[in-house]
């Protein structure tokens, strides 16, 4: 084996071990988030106070707002009222259906100039609101973390329709991809490696923020996420 070939192999092994480490820490973070959802008893009502720009949380699939609770409390401490859309449940329903619930929530609460803060599927729901609902005019910006704007090739292998819906050929995914006007109001934040979205989360026309670390869940704890919300909100 030549020196160059040996160096290439070592580089690939090193990258693979790095990604494996990111993956392990990512799932440890996800498990803590789900445990918090099962055990936490403090409600979200206390988060709705504040004089700052209102924030609405949009969690990912199989997630409740509890998954975003550390981020929510950090934003509330900065003076932002943080709102939870309980009607989303654990976010298994179709993107368009969930977007209608979010749009109705914005109207019923009289919220405007809102910053949507979303994880994964939540970013697709947020963009759907902005692109296809009159209530989208109430949204100042969407900060989407690890969102599969271009779909995920793994989705077609998934066992449930709610997960297979992220295929790039899905009708809703195609409609979202074609609705580029909303992209200028979107900040897409994503890791250097995402085990669930090999295509990445870069979105043409949006502000794209690539983090140094990797993962699909743990990136929510990166300080850049709050920094981007603060940038558009304050």
C-alpha cells in the first residue's frame, strides 16, 4: 500500500470513528430528552410571559415540546414569551395537517411577528405555515434545526407512513421544495454530520448555519441555535 493510500485509509477510519462518537452522544441526548418528557411535571404556561418577540416551538416527529424545553427556558430567561402548540401531540400526523393546527394556534392566540423555533419535522411544518397559510404573514422568521428540507433517503426504508413521508418524492415534500419564496425568512441550522439526514439541511435562499459538531438531536444544545434565534428576534 502506498503512503498516500495508507493516509487516505487512516483519514477515513478517523472520520468514521468521529461520526460514531457523534452518533453515540446524539442518542444519549435524545434519550435524556424523552426521559424529560416522561418525568417532567412543570407546565408550559409559565413560559408565556415576557415582553420580547414571541417564540412558538415546533418539535420533531415523536417529540413533544419537552424535547425543546432547555432551549425554551433559555429563551424565556431572555424575556421572550414561549408558546407551546399542545394540539401537535407527539407530532405523528401529516405535515400539512399539523401546519393547519399551528396556523389556527397563531390566529386563536392573536400572535404576530412570531419566531418559530423548530426541530427536524417541525421545520417542515413551519415552512408549510409560511408558504401555504394566511397565518404565515404572522411569522417573522423560522429557525429550523436539523430539518430535512430536501428529504431523507432513509425514509423509504422506515416502517411507518409518518416516517416515510420524508421521502423527497412525497407530494408535500415536493410542494415545500417548490415554495422557495419563504426561504428568505428561514435560518437552517445543522451539524457537520447528521445520521438521519445524509443529504444535509442546506436550503437555497435561506441563511444556512453549519455547526462544527454533528448529530440530529444534540445540535439543539449548541449555543449557535440560541444565537440565531436571538439574532432574528432581537
